[in-house]
């Protein structure tokens, strides 16, 4: 995979975490763990809102 598929869903740009895991060479579970860590760091700063950067969506 050379190009990430970005989807516009109600004004939010989304990418599938499974595709990102493949592109970065990480196991999907490890990527999800890392994303949660990034979210915790963003949530510590009142000027940042992790919801602007990280959106969880159920895979269908």
C-alpha cells in the first residue's frame, strides 16, 4: 500500500487504522495502544482537544 485512503465522513477526515498499521509496519493492536497513549497526552493540555485529532469509529 503506497497511498492512504482518506474518507470524508460528515466533515471529518478519517483513515482506517488497519491501513495505517500496515503502512507503519506495526501490529494493529500496538498501533491502537499507541494512539491511546497519544490521546492521553493530548487530554493533559486544556488547549488541545483529542476529539479534534482522534476519532474512534466501529468497523463495519
